[in-house]
């Protein structure tokens, strides 16, 4: 099994960062424009049972990806699991941790961490050959997502 994690401190309180992720258009906002991904549908919010469907393009070949939310602890955590898609196994944890400060009047911040445990179809050999590439694509995507999250939360505070 492969693991990926990306974490950023966002200059906004946890409730604001969570609320941003509750937007009905969040998947379109957080999808990097260079990625060959289409958001097909999103049913429900962040709660357990919500379903998101995507179409990934591998050249001219479409690949269906469906994820279902399997855990939610508002405003600290939600977890989605691939139920149809290109991976053998995929669990994605979205964690929102409020950062506390001893001094009053200090700006509230949130540590946003995306952690993914996944298995590539084909077993150890495929993971050995492609794991570094998948992780590099994930890093690129989550760097973008966290920058967008920070920008939106900052813009809403001003």
C-alpha cells in the first residue's frame, strides 16, 4: 500500500475552512485546470453517504471515478473512499485541525491535511514503477487545492 500526505497552515479559523469545503461547487473550484478531469456529479455535502463522480481522461480513454464519503466529524474530518475507479484501493482523509495560541487577538489558523492510502492495480511491481509518479501528481494537485483554499478563505475574510 502506498501513502501520500500534504499539509498546509491556512490563515483562517477551522469553521471557515470547513465551510469553504461545503460549497456545492467545491469540486469544480478545487480541480486544477490542467488536469484531464471532469466533475460529473456531486450528491450531498460532506456527510456520510455523499457521492462524487468524475471522468478522468487517459489520452482519449475515459475512466469513471466514483467516491463515497464514509466518515464525517464536522468541522474536523471527512473521509472518502473510491467505490469505482482506477485504483485497487483508495481512502482519502481530509483533516482540519484548529491551531491554538496562548496570546489573545492572534489570527486563527487551521492545519489542513489531505492523507491518502492507496493501492495501484497490478500489485507491488506496478506500485514500484508508478508510485513515485502518482505521488508527484498528487503533490501537484494538493499544492493547487491548498493554495486555492487559502485564497478563498482569505478573500472571504477581507
